[in-house]
């Protein structure tokens, strides 16, 4: 979550002036330099946007979270459990070369081999085997097929030997001070001519550029209600993002936090981007609003609780101060301790905390919540475990399976983490640009930017 502090903008670079209207190029901005386009090593949010425009994964995720064909026209499950894909005959890299099974094999093997490969993609492919059968690539993993398919939407395929070359709907070129994507012949048939990104790390600069009509898309400052300019319209998107508190002190403190989150945060503090969480897991991932079901009332106050959080996020600090004031009404002294981000991560990994708070952005599929529960899960900071967990996980073959409700009920008896707030993105979009919002944002679903069009 970016800092929401609004700083007065004194100067907007002249280079932000939009291209002529006839070009139908979307003007956007990036908060950070994403570095060179790299389908193997690139792993930042900005890099994911570049890869979504210039590359294709085997499958995509629709705005509703369902798996849809992308680079693969179809797939089936072999008798040995491997996924066998049939690639599109019209899928080509930017040099005109047809995408082949060998490109899929090279990409997967390079992600598993390269020491600086994307940690996100490597985790998806950990333990996987890959090969080609009569020209068709296949992939086998210990993960259930339903989970693997959803996760493969995060693994765009690069051309063999060329980690910077993809087959996506837009061709990429780097210009001085800009990242430019131009429409190309592609099976998704993009309707906009292209997208040009400028580097604008300052939220106030983005705001000023939006108000002057120099950006087609951008996130306004959210700490105050600002009128949308006549050139734009407001678009809200739910996000797979929450402000989460972990507890090493048992479920009792989380029961109190569950009570406090209902009325701790004044609406003017939350603005347009957040609302108090209602359950234990993100509703955007398809989970019902399940409360803690510990069977007993939380321990009586007064008491003292220490909560760790990362320095440098003024907006989160203000939210936690409001939470502290709410805790005092029930006789609790909620001691807020800000520490450097790296130190917070280290203490979380060691389990050296009573309560700890951080932003979490979940992957766009329900299996993401297993990171709270699995023994080696990257969010299992409290050492949570249960003898029934393994058996339930084996039943999680598809989203919506009955086993998901059983898993959530198991977690609700003794959760080790509780979300405080659910977040949504608020963006301004040129009133003539038609886009499709989703919890994954505007870019990361299929068709993404290839589905945008101008209505002039």
C-alpha cells in the first residue's frame, strides 16, 4: 500500500503532455522504475504490469477469477496427473517466431534454475516437471490441477534464450523517460493503439497530471474527497488486499481485535480505499464472512498488548492509532511499536512478537490462504498447525469445493491472524476509455488492457 500523504506539486514535466488524440494511446504512470523487461527475473508490481502487456501465460484469469485459455487453446489431464497443453497456432513472439513447447520448457526450467529468478514464479513451479509430447508441452506438479492452473496465470512464457521477449498483445520498447507498448497482431485483438508509461513517484504529481488531463488513468490522493475532473470518471475495484494482525499470544487478543475493528476507524480516516473486514479471509477470493468461533469470550481487560508494525507508512500508523484509542475503551493498553521493515520481517520469521501488523496482498485464488496454515507457509508466523489440515488440503481440488468450508471452520476455531481492513483501489479513468475492473486490477486479468477500447 503506497503512502497516501499528499505533497504539494510545484512542477509537472513537459514530457507528460499527451500524444495526439488520433493516436489513441493511453497515458499512464509508474511509481517506480521497473527495470528491464525480464520474464525470468522480473518480480516487482511494476514488472508484472510490463509482463502482462508484453507476454502471455499458458492460461489467464478472467475478472471473475475463473481460468480461461490464453497461450494454450486447450488442455487436458493425462493419466499420470500431468497437464497437457495445446498451444495456439497463431501465437507468435515479436520476431515472428511461432511459440512452441520448447519455449514453455525453457521458461519453466530457467525459472527453476536461475539463482535470481522471480521468487513468486519459482514458488509456483517448485517441484514441477516439464516436457514436450508430440509438440505439446506438459507440466506435472504435486499441487492439485485446479490450483496449478490458477497459479500458471502468473507465469508468462518467454522465447527460448530470450528472457526479454514475449508473445503478448503489445510490443515493448524503452524510450528516454518512458516505457511504451504498441498494439500488435495478436489473438486477443487489442483495440487501443498502445500505452505509454511515465515515471511519477510522487502521488501529488500524479494528482496534478490527472487534473490537467495529462494521464488517461491514475490513482487520486485518497485522504480527501476530491471532485473528479470533467475529463475522467471514478472507477472502484475491490482488491485481494488486507491489513492483517498476527498473534503469538493465542486467539484471545484476536477476539478483542475482532470486536474493535467494527468501530475503531472513523470514515474520514478510511476515505474511499478501505472498510473494516468482516471475516477471517478475503471475501474477494470467494470466502464467506466467517467470524472467530473459539467457543469462549475473550479474556477480560484491563491488559497490555504490544503490536509491531513497519515504519514509513504514515497512513497505516494513523489507522493503528485509531485502533489504540478504541482498545482503551475496553481497558487495554495497545502499545504500538514501529520498527524498520527488514527487522519486522525478521521478527515475524522468528516468531519474536506478541502482535504484529502488516499489509497483505493475496494471490488471486483461494489457495493463497494456505500460506497462513501450511507448516512452511510464508505467512504461518505463529507456527499454526492442526492434525486434520493435511487431509482437508488433499480435498481442495477446485474453488468452491465443500472442503473449503471445512478448512475455514477449522481455522476459525483457533486462528493465528485476523484482518482489520479490506482495501479497494480508487482510480480515475478517462471518460472515453472503456476498461473492465477486477480484484486483480486493470492489467493482470485476461484480456486486461487488450480488452480496453476508446469510445469517442
